[in-house]
C-alpha cells in the first residue's frame, strides 16, 4: 500500500511536468513546424479547397482546442495517422519500440556495468599506474565524437574486416540478433564508458575515504569484500541516479544517431525521418511519451533508493 500510494502521488506530481513539456513542444510544432496545407493541394487551389484542407488538418481550430486534442491523444495513446505514410502512429510505435529496446539494451547495460567495474578498480588503486591508465582511456573515449566512433566502427568491422553487417536489421533468431547488434553495441559502449567510468570512480573514491571503509581495512577485510559490501553498496544512491537519468538520453539521442547511421528501423529512425519530413503526429507522440517516461523513471528511481537504503522514506 505504501508503494501504491507513493506511486499515485508521484504520478499526480508529474502531471505539471508532462503538461509543461508537451505545451512547449506543441507551441514549437504549431508556430515553427511545417504547414502541410499546400502539400495536399493542387498548384492553383481555390479558397474553398484551402479551407477544406485546413479543416481536415485541424488548422482552423483555436490553439487551446488543438492542444486539448493532443492531450487526449496522449491519454488514450491514439495519435492518429502519420502524415508521411498514412499508417497509424500507434502501430508504428508498436513495431519500432521493441527494435530500439533490443538494440540499445546491451550497450546500455554493458556500458554501465563495465563503468562500475573500472571505477572500482581505479578507486582501489587510486593514484597508481592502473588508475592513471583507466582514466587516460576514459579521457580518450570522452574526447571522440559519437558520430566519428560510429563511422570508424562501421569501416573497421564492416568494410575492412567484414565480420558484421553495419546496415539493416534482419533479425529472426538469437544468432542473427547478435550478428546485427554487435557493432552498434561496441560503438555505444566505447562512447559511454569514458563518461561512466569517470563518474563512478569519483563516487567510489569518495566512499572509500569514509571511516567504515578504513575500519574494515584495519580489521583485515579482503579487497573484494570491501569493494562490494563497504564501498559499492553504500554508493548505490548516486550510481542508481546516474543510470536511471541516462535512460532518456540513451533512448532519444542514442537511438536517433545509431538507428539513422546503421539503417535500423527503430523508433529513433522513425523520429529522425519525422523531423526531416515534418511528420507532426509522430513527433507529438514521441515527445509526449518521452515526458511520461521521464515521470515513470522518477518513480522507479525513488523506489530503488528505498531498496538500496531502507533509511530513505517514500514521501
């Protein structure tokens, strides 16, 4: 009951956030987005034909009425039809979101897991050559553009070595999935690992300087026990925060770049195409669902706080 009550309160508290994000994005789309009227008309349309098309697109309605319709679409998950393909937006998202999740999940999990491991090793050998080598690698990874990494990995693994495909998504079983997901995963891990390692190392170094860690060392506890029980488990709050709040960034910007350059038919590729073509129904759906996802992440993040630290109260 405590979790249910907290979840309901958090969802209610997230409504202003959703309204703010959707309102700003809707204003930008209405006043700065493309006008589809003349794309649907002949060369010399009459005033009556123009008015008919604008009514069909909903352009003749007041702003607040159009925004209210958008909120209704978000609440019912019925965003109408794509301007570009005529397919239902819901069907497009239902088809593409699983592809993006399968594509991004390995790189996201590996990037964070390896970042924690390297951060632990660097923190344990703080100031030594191992620490300096890990931090040097992290700085190199942070200094290279994601786009440059994608292109380099495509050339290396697809053209030079010919080990993996670097375009398309012909996945029908586990071997084919691993075949197509390897290069995007390596690229995303390479880019994220530097940022993750530096952050996790800073958090873990701070935790290692606390009294309970020095006491454990004084009583002869081993390195594995200290790092796992006394350091990592007590540093989970900032680690969980970092991991959870990086999800929207990975889903939005990561999928846009990876799917566009690898030609993978996920929600990022659909969003990129919608941006270039001005497909407002798809853009409204993606922006609105991203705001909802952010609110849900806030809820899960606070619940994980309580799971790792019972002293945290859900209020």
